[in-house]
C-alpha cells in the first residue's frame, strides 16, 4: 500500500503548477497536503483537493478557505474538534476521532483535477480507506470525492451512485455517507445550508452510535 508522500511528483501537470505557485506565493505551503487528524479515526472526511488560498497556503486541509468555516464549525458542534475554527497550523486545533483528507493531495489548476490525476492519487486514498476499522464512517464531500472513495475501495461506481444524504453500506461494517461539498458556491447558493450539513452529521452520530 502507498502512504502519503510529501514530496510526491507523480503528476507532472500538478508538480509544475505547484512550482509556479511557489514562485508567486513564496510563503505558501504549495506542496502535497497531508491528511490531518486522528491516526485511527472513526470518521474519515474526504474532500476534493487543496484550495489555492486555503490548504495549499496553510498546509492543512480546509484551513484558510471559505469551505473550512462551515466544516470546522460543524465538527466542533458535533464533538469532533476542540475548536470551531481552523486558522493556521499552530492554532492548537485538534480533531477527535476524526481525520480529514482529499481525493487529490495537490492544488490543481482551476481547482479541477484531471481524471488521470485523481487515479494516480487514489493509491494514497486507498491506503487510508484500508486502514479504516470495522464500524467506522467515511464522509464524501461532493461527487468527485465520492467517486474517489468508491474507486479506492475497488467497488463499482454504478452500484454506489452519489446523492446528498445517501448512506452506503460497505464491507467490514463501514459506512459511506454523501454530502454536497461545503464550498462557497454551494453554501451561498443554498444548495447546501448549515441545517442540511448538520443533518449529515446527525446521521454520522447515528452510524457511529454517538450520543450527544
């Protein structure tokens, strides 16, 4: 199995893009972004890829961008974080029983990874998924993250279609739940509201048998 490599350069387009970004923003992380959180999580959250001024800048998933606001507030509300905000790497934030990763670990041009890049990076995600114990949950933020999870588990996409709020029973008593991505576009257009996102986490509490 392939574990996260902070020096990964397997995708030439992404490696070249990050090199250009480091020239333009010299204080940015601008490298593959490592997963963040518990080493043996009960909940694995899978996003799409680092944002230019978010994880790509800070080096932590969903830190510094708009999508992280609702995500970390919700994680705190539901007991998965000790703080409601993720500001920077040294802010003292700790995740509880939860880990955040991305389908693609590097910033893609235009925030749109190519299919081949998703496939190449899937070797890392597959390792993370394989480490998930029996009775745990996986939250896919968006259709691409969902597809990457299904691919990483070597399942058939047609047997597990994406839909917001849909729950998928997986092997080893693990569960996948889908949500629209908590991006600025989705939240500002109200495709995803805070209440809708909270409902996803109520389902996660039920899946993990957490009493809040």
